């Protein structure tokens, strides 16, 4: 296992635009990271630079402090899991899992012990003698994953959208198994996905990417609570954060003419210029009867079972709120409230408080 350092790395595929803007990133030994972003933002480019499938136009790749920029993939001691399972169809599950260890000259009892441990972690113990050919796509992907995990000497385990081929209803279980296996093996893992649920449940730290840049890195909680800009606020959360222009009062910020934030945080923001309020749909509530609230009207209600997503209009602004099933749904005109510590302030589209 090793730290990974992308030292001033950048990459262009020969066009003027950089698929990966010049960046300096460090991944700590034994932690799990997700590269999260929409299609084309540069996730696979970054992963391929780490694995050695791609030589970067700029900068150096260091694994455990050693410069491997020009070292071939096979010599980097990295395990990879791709979108589609890579298994030896003619071999059994045991032989598939044992293969990387045979290649490293492990003796048979040691291989049997290690394969047994990994099979147990992934729930494959009862399948060890079966031919890989007869397995389902998700079982095959578990084997690909097992082959990555079985070696405890790899510098890193890289996964590129490994759940793409998996049935939606099996993804949850597979994600749980991957996480469990990882918690025990403590490889340095970099996991590429465009699915925020996968990133949120899986990673210690998420790197949110957009147009070839890492726009924010942080724990799932940090990204949810303090998105650095409007892009991250929109991208993280379902639905994303509400952003609405604040009205400036004498000593407060208002929404729909009603004070929503006062005190020190208001004094600290620039005196002039637009201020945008960021409020998560989870943090908007209906005001209690008799309590002053932001005047709003309900536009539509989507029933999601345990939750409702309510679309409300505040003047010409539209906001969404998540309302629990246990909350009585008012109709027509309503008042809204949000706790001050849940409101984020953005100036020029960037988080200031
Ligand atoms: P996806 O989720 O669709 O795989 P991604 O975030 O992994 O997307 P990359 O595959 O890294 O993004 O692509 C980043 C940019 O580089 C895109 O604009 C893509 O079109 C471009 N690109 C990727 N591979 C090549 C290539 N071999 N030659 C030219 N351009 C490429």
C-alpha cells in the first residue's frame, strides 16, 4: 500500500483544451477516495494516469514517494477493476481468485488461506468450486474485485465504475460487500463514479470534478453541508441545494421580504454585490401556525414514499423542500423557515460563510 501523489499533473489528448487541468493531489495510504463527476469531466483520465495506462502531458506520478511516471502499468503493482468483469471463464472461482497469488509464487496453503478469507468477505465461499462461466454478471464482477483485493501487497486498488453492469436492486448489496471488504483490507482505493450515492456511501473522501478540474474534495458530510460553489451544491444532494438571491435589509438578509439571517455573518459579507442563499431541501420547513414565515405557495408535490419533494414558489423563485411523511401537508399559501446555521452564503458563486 502507498500514498499516491499527483505532482503538478495535467493531460491533453493533443487538443488545445486540457482533459485534466494541471493539479497537485495527494491520496493517503489506506483511505478510500471517490472521483465523482459527470461524463467527460476527466475521471478516467486521472485514473489511467495513476495506473500507467496513460502518460500525462505534464507532471509526475509518485507511488510511495517513488516516481513511476514512466513505469509500465504491470510494474506499478496496482490492482484494477473495470466496468466490465474480467474473469477467466475456463477457471473455477477459486482458480480465478488464486491466480494473482500463483503469479507471485505463493505456496498452496498460503493461497488457500488467503482465497478463503477473501471469498468469505465477498460471500463467495460456497461458489469456490464452480466454473466462472456459469456465474451471473454481478458474481463475475465480485470475482474481478476479489482478484484486486486478494493481494495484500498492492500499492493501490483502482476501480472504474465497477457497478455499471450490476442490476440496480443488487447494487446496494454489492456496494455493502465492497465497503466491508475494503474496511478490512485497508488498501488505498480510488473509485470512479458518476453516481453520488455510490460515492457518498463508499468513500472516506470525495473529489468532485468538473471540466477537467477537482472543484472540491471533502468528506460526504462536508460536501453536503458546505458545498464550495453552486456547481457542487447542485451536484451533491437529490434534489440539489436551493440557490436564491438574497434581498439585503439594513442589518439582515431577507427572502420574500422576511428576515432570514442577521448578526455577525451578515456583517462579514461585502457591503455590495449579489449574495446568494444556499439552502438544502432537507433544511427548509413549514413555519408553525402563527409563526412569521417566508411567504410561499406550493406548486407541486412529488410523493417518494417515506418523503415528499415539494416545489414551492417564493415570489419569482422556485425552491424545493424535502418533507417527511409524518409532517402534515398544508396546501396553497404557506410560510417557510430555515435555521440560520443551515443557510450558506455565496458571493460571486463562491461560499463565503
Ligand atoms: P466518463 O464518465 O464518460 O468515462 P470521464 O469523466 O471519465 O467520463 P474522461 O474519459 O477522462 O472523462 O474524458 C475527459 C475528456 O477527455 C473528455 O472530453 C473526453 O472526450 C476526452 N478524451 C478521453 N479520452 C480521449 C482520447 N483517447 N482521445 C481524445 N480525447 C479523449
